[in-house]
């Protein structure tokens, strides 16, 4: 069975070799039929610490690496724009 690949945005990079990635999606609310925005949170293994906050990344399913990490980083799709504070 092929491994699932998804694209999301890095929200936290405070942990070493671990990133918190959010995958936004729109779902239809069952009772009222209204479309609502939801998100899925995945903890991703980033061996080389190559991603940072705001980057759009592609992730892939893998074996469990810890209690919460079930994904690994495939690559950075788009780097975030850094704004320097003065």
C-alpha cells in the first residue's frame, strides 16, 4: 500500500528534529450543511532541521518514531518570507 503524502504549513519549530505541521481543509457540517474550516495537526520528523515556521512542506507517512510522530519530511515546497524587526 502506498504511503500518503500531504502538504501543510509549519506552525512550530521549537523542538529539535520535530515540527508541528497543520493541514488546513474545508468540510461540510453534517446537520446544517455549512462549510467550516478545520485543520489536522501532524508532528513531523525533520532530521536536518531544514524547515522553519511558516514554510510550506510536503510530508509522508512513516513508522511511529515516538508517541506522537508518525510523519517524516519529504521536502520544503516554499520557504516563508522573513521580516526583520527593527
